[in-house]
């Protein structure tokens, strides 16, 4: 079993920045992908960014150039640096961990972008 602990959410001004962190613990695997999804009220869940253990990254088109995902394999952590945030990006952000047939989700952290 893998447990995910998310932190860093909160209230930020439009154009501001936030840093989300996710720490995986428990029965982790060497080959894995960690990522962040978000879900706004009344909206479908969408992938924001993901990163493999080898460092391959994927970003939603809407966040390219503004968000950066990184990880520390030794610590089993993933970080999402979010810059130039927009009000429409207000959502609950979820950390996800994939390894083979295994899939684990964090409880989510609220990000509110508002003046």
C-alpha cells in the first residue's frame, strides 16, 4: 500500500505562485509515475502534469511554460511549481502514483486563485 501526503495548497492572487508537494510512503516501486490532477467544481478531472521515475514529463497544454513538475526518487516526492496562476485554475489538486497495475490517489489539496 502506498500513502500520499499532499501539501502546499491555499489561497493565492492571480498571477501568483504556489508550490505543491506530494510525498509517497509505504510499499513504493522503483518504476512509477507520479502526477497531479485537478478537478474544479462541476468539471471533469484533468491531468495537469506527470513525471516518471526516469524524469520524463508531460504537461497539459494549458500549463506549459508556467508549471514545472519535478521529483526526488530517493525521497519518493513530487513537486509541482505553479506560476502565473489564473482564477480558472481554482480546483482541488490531487497527487497520483502509478506503478504497473497499482494506482493510488491523495486526498487532494485546495488551490484557490482569487483577488
